[in-house]
C-alpha cells in the first residue's frame, strides 16, 4: 500500500480497476446492484462509497485482496483483510497442510511461492532439479523466476528455453498488471534481460523422452520455439529440462487458495510439475524410492 496510491483517492482507483477489466459503468452497476449514476459519482468523487460498497465493487472487479485494503484506506476506512506472517502460530494449520501436500507429491517437483515468486517451501522432488545451480541463487530468499532464467541457474539445462522463458515472462506481465508491484516489475526487468542461452545437446537414452531436442527446434524470430517442439504434448507446453544426461518433460500446474481472507494467503501459489510422459515418471521415481 503506497502513499501515492492512497493519495489518488478511492474514486480514481476504482475507475482504474474498472477500465483495466474493460467493464462499463453500467455493467458494473448491474453486477453490484447499483446504478451507473452512483458508480459515476463514486469515480468522480461526488459520492463517498460505504465500506460495504467498496468491497462489493472490488469483488466484482476481481481486485486482489491486498489492493482491496488499499481501496478502503483511500476512502478513510480501516483495512478489512489481515496480513499475517506465514510463520505466525495462527498459520500452523496452513503450513502443515502445505507441507503434507508437498511431501505427498514427491518424487514429482512441487514448490510454494508468494506474489513476487519468493520460494517459501519446496519438496525433495524440486531439489532434484537444482543440481548444478550456482550457490548464490540458492541463498535465501530464493526467487523462482531468478533461479529458472539466470544463466547460472536452470536456464542452460532447459531444452525449450525460448518457449518456457516466454511463458514465464507472460505470467509475470499478468501478475504485474494485477498487483502493480514495483518489486515485481524490477524482477521482471532483471530476468528479461538475461540472454537466452542454449542447452547442450544430449544423446538419446532409454530413459529419455522422445520429444525433439532444442537442437532440432530452431527458435522463431520472436523468440518462441517452433510449434513442432511441443507437437507431442498438444494439451500443454512442457518444461523440458536435462538432469544427468536425461531430458525430463514436465507439465506445470498452479493452485491458489479459494476465497482467501488474509493478504498473505491470497498471494500464495503452489506450483506442481506432472510428468508429461511415462519415461519422466519412471526416471523421477527411480531417484527417490
């Protein structure tokens, strides 16, 4: 919550969210059981919205929980949502639940990150992928985007790096638009500036998936890989990463908490990686009996 954001007033802030969502005043009014005239008066400062109205509009505009508190503060109200540290005793049930989930997902990689992609927890399966990563990238606080795209991180071993990098940068752009976080923008500029290094080719092995390698998949002019690179995986873009001479193919999924009532919880994301083929599943299982 920045002073600059509060000084702009709740009306302009709500108008900004409405315009970002590409919703008209009339449409928002219908969703919130109000009138276009009242919405107009709120946005121009002619009417001071109630706390209930702010929360109702924020819900229909899908405003992040942290920013809902900012809207309330801008209107002169107290924040509605708490922001509790993850190590607080009141969060013990949440921590234990996430730890059980991470353990249950072994040997497949899984990690918990916050809104700026700081790694908060990871399982042993994720540790398998970190072989050879520079120690300075593993010094807390570890950042998942920096770890993945840094030339001394996972990037040299990612065989479809142009495609995977593009996917991650697009994900960050959406997060920046949603959260309007300066630290996140700085992180984006940092990792986007890293060169797109080439993964070293590896010979086929009985354990290796049969998907094409980076050497047989030239990048397009816009930095994305050729469509044939993931023709074998029509349902989702796989992360193709080398480990000890074997190329693993993993499909990423991201889970968040439904209807969070705390800022910290609202910004948690659990990313898990499913094997995209039987060979990858067998290989990971063999490393962690």
